[in-house]
C-alpha cells in the first residue's frame, strides 16, 4: 500500500472543548475505518493537522474537512507520498499546543501559510517523538 500525507491549517469556528471533542471523536471514528493516522494541533486560533494513510482515503478525509463548518479558511499546506507513518499508533493524536509553535499574532499574520515543508515536518516530528512513549491511539 502506498502511503500519502496531507497537512492543512484552518481557523476553528466557535472553538470550545465540546467542539474539539466532537472533532476528535469524528476523526478517530472515521480514521480507524479508513486506515488513516495523524495528529491535530488545536488552539482557539488554529487547527494544524497531519493526515497519513492510503492516498484516496487521505484525500477523501481532507475533502470532508474542507466542507466541515467547524473549520473556516481551510488551507492546504503540503501533501505527497511518505515512506512510513509518523503517527502509526494514533487514530488522531491531540496536541493542545497553547504556545508550542506560533503566537496568536503570527497566526493572524499568516505565518502557518508561509511555513516551509521542513518547518512543518519538524513540528510534527517533535509531537511524534513526544508521543512515542505512551501511544494508545486516543490522546
């Protein structure tokens, strides 16, 4: 099976704990069904998500997300084939990045859209490394 990844950014619409829990529950249910793994960085001003799995399933998941009214201004940041999964044990890894990457002012100024592939890969590699010890596919 050929693996594919998509990384996108979006603005949360009506961000709160209940909405986030709904997004995570939907993602985990669909991702298990579709053999997709990944991680979601969640803040009140930003969703940054890594999806990986079979190409058609990943593209389908991204299309559903782009239509989901819980996301505004969905922007595709990168995609392409991958040799191995970065989040293989996670149906959807939740990373509540309060200040891990960019400030709110940087997000508002469009820094996520200007980030290069190396920077995006480094962000998610740090999350994967931090997750390695206790991966249960849920958190």
